[in-house]
C-alpha cells in the first residue's frame, strides 16, 4: 500500500496531526492531484478550535484544506479531457446527493501530498499564475467575489463598507475596486489591517472605535451613507455598527461565520429604512474560472496575498500564526 503525508483533524478531540495515510486511488469521474500549494484559512482555525463542526463528515477524522492547486497525477477510469501533469485549481466544494459539501470539511481536502477531485471541480491553471496564488482563488478570492457580484449585486459608483480586512476582506477591497465601487471604506481595529486596506485600494480606512465614524462615512459618501456593507469579521458588534451607516434600502451582507444570534436592535428603524440583511456562503461555480481569467489578463494581482509558504509538517504552526495574526498574514500556504 502506497502511503502519503497528510494533516488530519480528529473532530472529537480537535487534535491536528501530520501522519502517514493511504494514498487515495481515483475512481470513476475522479483524478488524483499532486498538491503543490494549499491555503490556510480562518475557517480551518475555527474547525480546530471547535467553533465550526462539519455537518456531513462520514467519519471522525478529516484531512483539512479547501484551497488547493496542483498537478494531475492519475486519471480515474473513463476520465477524458484531462491529462497527467496538467496544472489545476480545485473548487472548494461540490454538490453530492443534493447537499453542498465543502472540501477539507465534509470530505478529505488538500493538506496532503495527494488529494482526490471530481472532474466537475477542476479548473485549468495557466502557467502565468503560480500555484501559491492559484490555490487561494477558491474561497479567499471567490467567496468575496460571490458576495460582491452575486449576493450584493454591487454596481459602479455605489458606496460600500468592508468590516474585517483579513484574508477575505483584503481581497474584497481589491475586487470592489475592480467592479467600480466608490467610495470603498474599510473598517478594522488593527492598524496594519487598515494600512493593508489602503494598499489594496480602499479610499478610507477607519478604526471601528473612531468616535465620529458615522460622520466620517457620511462625509466621504456625500451624505449618502453606504449602499452596501460587508461583514467579513463575523461579529455581532460589526453588524450593529454597519446597520447604523446604511443608506435607505441599503444591504448588509454577512460573510464572516459565527454561531452567535443575529439581532436587530432597532427593528422599527430597520423596517422604515427598508434595510436588508443577506447571508452569503461560497460562490457560484463560474467564479473560479472568471477570477483565473481576470488574473491571467492582468486585471487582478494576487502576488501580495501570499504572506508565507511553509512545509506541510508545519501545519500546526501555520494555524497558530493565523490564529494570533503573527506577522499580520493575509494568506499562509502549505507546500507538501
């Protein structure tokens, strides 16, 4: 039996270990992918700390990693249209039996030397995009892209606010600039995150504790307030603050994950202003190829997004760095 190294999370104990496991064999409609790069996401941290629990995992242990790029190693029976050594990016999840499953959560992901992928989840990765940058397109880039273009339906010249300038929020700023939003206001308590927001294209970056935040938002929007606000932090305080600076018929889009109750403190005002709260998760199937095309065409640049690349053996260290924000990471990459 061929073995490979993989970072496995035991769900009952929330214990992460890098261990030898059987190398998978592709079945019908599948390919085996040699992993070249796998992103470390805050949702991986939440799986380890117990904040999140897989809903559809069929065992008590899973190989983490839903942001994956690599090369095709083996083709399953009757697979056509793909060739060995072809560079690919994997969709972060897929629908099975009518249920949306997430790679590295509900089934084994890419924190491993090899991983299985259904051919419906493969996208060709051009040589012009390094594997480290390609790996983060599913989720770190595609999730804010879906929130912006599909859920919020942001239009050019609309005033927007982004709360939480981490791995997803930083890309949201860049993507909002690409679709023509203006002004783009970033809100984060961390000075380094606010500087990052300005580097990525925000017009204004504010501390949420700023005593005159509403006045600053009104001033920069010409008293319009925000047509769209995005919560990438997953915090009740963020949602409460965002609702105070929404324009009439403004939309609050919830992207950050949290298990805390959602409340509206002033429901009469909420109704009078015709505000909307929209939930968001993941992206449409066409998001990843759209973003690959935009990056290949020079419209988007993810080179600044890769903070560091670590060996798979240092998976626990990468998780700790993301949890503590050590070195102010945007995205950390594991390389088997």
